[in-house]
C-alpha cells in the first residue's frame, strides 16, 4: 500500500481555482492504484521557506513525497524586473544575486524534506502562463535551473511542469497563474506515471513529462 503526499503551493492546492471541478489531489487519487492513498499538505501562497511548516503535517505512513514550490518565490522577486540598470550585465548581476538566495533556500528546504527518509520527487515551475511576458519567462528560467540542478544533485525524479502545462487551457480562468482542471489532470497524470515507473531504490534523476 502506497501513500503519496503533495507538498508545496497552489500548484497542488488549487481547489479554489477550479470550483465544482476536481482539484489536483482529487485527480491524483483517481490515478493511483486502488490500494494507494493521496494526501495534500501543500498550501496556496506558500514559499520555499514555508515548507518547514508543512513537514510536521506529513502523515507517518507516507511512502512518497512530491514537492512543487518556488513559484511564489519567483513572483515575490518579480519586482526586480523594474529596477533601472545601465547595462544588461548589471541586470544579470541583480538576477544572479536573487537566484543565489533562492538556491540557498531551496537547497535547505530539499534537505529537510529528504531528511524524512522517504522517496521524493520535485517539480519545476511552469512558464507557459498566458499573462507571462518574455522578461518574466527569461527570469523564471533561472529559478528552474536551480530546481533542475537540485534534482540532479540529489538523484531524485523531476516532474517538469514547463513541458506538461504548455497550453493556455492548462491555466485557470479565475487566476492565470494557477492550474485549471485540464492542467491539473496533466499534472496528476505525470505524478502517477512517475510513481508507477520510477525506481526510487537508485539515486537517479529522471525527468517526467
């Protein structure tokens, strides 16, 4: 019997953005084998630092953890795009500083999750949001580089939401930065396929889309 727990932000905790439709955790439960359970501890609006508050809520019988976090960290840093600079190099230096702080926080977060000793997967931040401009998408690539490298260094699977949620219909009409029921179904399907197919006994990073 397996028990997958979803940690993170509104990518998983999206019920308010798909009223009267199945949210991500419900869609994951539908895709799991009948003997499995699925639990949501992710909280809308949470950042990398907030994962520490979610860990005590992980059930003792959890067998697998999936973490999707970082989007709100990127959103909070988006104001830097309006910072006046005199050169592209100066702009990149500012971005590098922000990413360095994110890298430190993400690494600490992931280490605390892995310390639970349970098979773990992490997710990238999707970037096909209809309202996202080219500057935001370019900056977001830096945050995703941090996440992808973290998965590789830890030898854990990576669910690449950039490729999974690649269409406007994947985003909620109530909030363009949240997954719709369509996008949620695609996310749930990727998670269930990852859980069914990945060999967690080996420290290997594989990408699931």
